[in-house]
C-alpha cells in the first residue's frame, strides 16, 4: 500500500500486539516522550502468550539467585544460550539479551512485578535461573504502566497492512477494529510484536508434515501476520528450519495447566512399547521432535515417590507468588489427578497399556545405569542440561504422566539486528522494528527455558526505545 495524504489518526510510535514485547516497547517509547499506541487483535489482555505462559523467565545474577546461593552471571547465560542454540543463533542478539537481562529484571521489579523465591533448572541451563512471576499479573502491570506514561492500548484492533512511502520507509499501518478500517500514521516507527505463527496451519505444514494436527497452546493471535506483512517489503526469516514442537503437554491437555516437566526432576520417558527413546535431560523442543516418531506421538513420564515429593515441594514453594498451575517443574492437585499411580512397575505398565516385562526391564536398565554412572543407551548424565544427578526410580508408589508434543511457541521469524530493526538482504526496512516471538535468529537450533518471555521483554524495550528515536 502506498502513501497518500489521508490519515485517520497519528502517533509517533505504533505497536502491533499487546503481549510482553509490545507492552514493554510501549512503556519505553512513551517514557522517551513518543505518542504511542498499541493495537491488539484479540479482545482481552489475557489472550496473549505472555499472559498464558507458565511464567518462567531466564535471568542471571539476580538477588533471588544470590539469596539461594546460586552463582550465575550474564556471561554464563550468554554461553549457555549459544550452546543450546548450537551456535546457530545470532551472537549479537544473544549478546543484547545477556547485556540487558539484569537491568530488565530490576526494571520489572521497579514496575511492580513480584518474583517467587525460587530459581529452577530447565532446558539449556548450566545454573538454576528460571525465575517465576505471575504472567497475567505481569501483563496487567505492563499495560497499566504503559497507560500511565500516556500510551493508548486498544483491543479488537488488528494491524492488517504496513503503509510505506516512496522510499519504502514504513510510515503507518492499516488497522481493522470491530467497526472500521482505518489508516494510522506512525511518525517515527512501527513495532511488530505480534507473536509467532503456531496457529498458522499452512506455515507449519510447509515446514514439516508431522506438524499437521499438533495442538497449539499459544495465544490465538499467533497467526504470523508479521511475516505476511513484512515479507513483501523485503524482510527475510531466520530459524525456520529449527521450528520444533515441545514435549510436555498431557495427552488430554490444551493449556499451560497440563504442562509437566518432571523429567527434569528425574522421570524417564517411555513410548507405548515401554521403551525409552530419548535422553530426558535435553531441551523439551528436541524431545518434542523425538516423540513425533513414537507410536501415537506419545511419551509417558515414569517416576517414583521421591520425584513426586520433590515436585510437590516445588509447587508448594512457588505458589506463594505464582498460580500453582504454572509450576511446571512441580505437581499441583490438578496434575496429580492426571497421573496413573501403581504400587509396582508391573501394575503401572498395565495402567499405561505397555507390556509389563518391557517396562520392568526398561526401568531396571535405567536404574543400573544411574548406579554405574553411564547411560549407555541415551547418554543421560544429568537431570536437566548440565544440572543435577539422575536418580533411581525405585521408591513405590510409581507414577506415570502421559504426554505429547504441542506448539507453545514457534521461536522463528523476522530477521532483526540488535537494535530490533527488521532486516532485508540489502540492509533494514526504515521505520520498522520487531521484537518477541515475531523475530528469528535469537534462539538458534534449540531452546533455553525462560528465554522467550525474556527476549520479548528485553527486545521489546530495545525496539520501543529505538522506534521512539525514529532511528
Ligand atoms: C503455554 C505456554 C507456556 C509457555 N511458557 C513459557 C515460559 O515459561 N517461559 C518462556 O520464556 N516462554 C514461555 N512460553 C513462550 C512465551 O510465552 C512467548 O514466546 C512470549 O510470551 C511471546 O511474547 P510476545 O510478546 O512476542 O507475544 P504475545 O505475548 O503472544 O503477544 C503478541 C500479541 O500480538 C497479537 N497480535 C497478533 N497479530 C496481531 C495483529 N496483526 N495486530 C494486532 N495484534 C496482533 C496477539 O494476539 C498477541 O496478543 C510459553 C508459551 C505458552 C503458550
């Protein structure tokens, strides 16, 4: 769409999407004195992925970690992010995360976000650095803070097109609300903070036929509008080849409340034949790919009373600040109801419909490998990434959690530089920024837990500041 003289309204900075990235961008843009508007396609503040996620954010060197005696640093986080991304991630984006993460943690605290007094280990971490807050609380705080700085936040308002001038600079957007289509001028910049594309069946199917029919638990607005709008302007995409579902959702589940990561506390994962098929300490995205090739796409977490007790204790500790359903490294009452329980491994096998003898042998072999310190089958040497020692599954009663892969994010998208300018082969698109799950290049080949909300907030802030400069 080309420029003409008629605008229905004007702002300095226009932001598409009222999730973590968009609202963080709005606060920074408004703080910098820009007249700022956020347009959100969905109807309510609680419909973004940031609002419905489980609330784990990766920060290093925080006061919580210090009080828990965990030594961590931005540099270690930087190294871990590159390692888990198999060095396929853009080091300048990873550096931007590492450099700005601690400041963003403090910024959030100053805005009123409360963090639980725990730091958990999950995918890709060499230190326990998963920090938890109540995600819905967080987006409400961000929205309020953006509005207090003068930003306008409107719902039921989808950005449908980018408007450029003759020099291909983005100078505004087309917006559709429940009544009208309007043209909105963005004097300094437009930020695409529209999330990923887990609800675009066509894009997922084009990447891998095995993705067809998998559940998507992201915000419903994740339809890849940013890709559709920016590609005609020359934007290119990063990390598309690394899009993977995550393994962890109960076979009957459809939301964060049925996500369970007890394998990072020591559970093994077996298929419908009763056999292990993966190293359970690797990132859940990689387990997600492995489980796609198992019968019915199912992996069953198998564990004992010791692991159960640890998980229940995790929930108890974290639920003083965050909703108990968000403690994915724990077990709350609802998850406990989804467990199959039995006094012996043989009876557990009956409960999950796998051959008794095979499951007994699988658990026996695993226990021997824990005792000998060498998992010759799958190479598990830790509970999660490089943290914690595997434990024997031997204390009755025994438990099983039947799970499958799903898309909780796509983690691939628009190529950006460390200023969050949207890139083309020839440079960048003037006036256009992106942040959050809309971008690619940050995660690389796999995923470090908590880095998705982290980057939405950190990169959203950077995008908002730069858009306000019109740089
Ligand atoms: C169940 C679940 C659990 C998760 N757990 C974690 C976790 O513990 N830690 C972690 O780091 N990550 C987690 N993630 C991933 C993480 O939540 C997201 O990657 C991150 O919140 C994305 O932030 P965002 O601002 O980019 O997107 P969102 O927060 O989804 O915001 C994007 C918004 O843009 C809107 N939008 C889309 N298109 C348009 C348009 N054209 N016009 C206007 N608005 C539009 C969408 O409706 C949406 O509200 C989880 C995700 C899910 C679904």
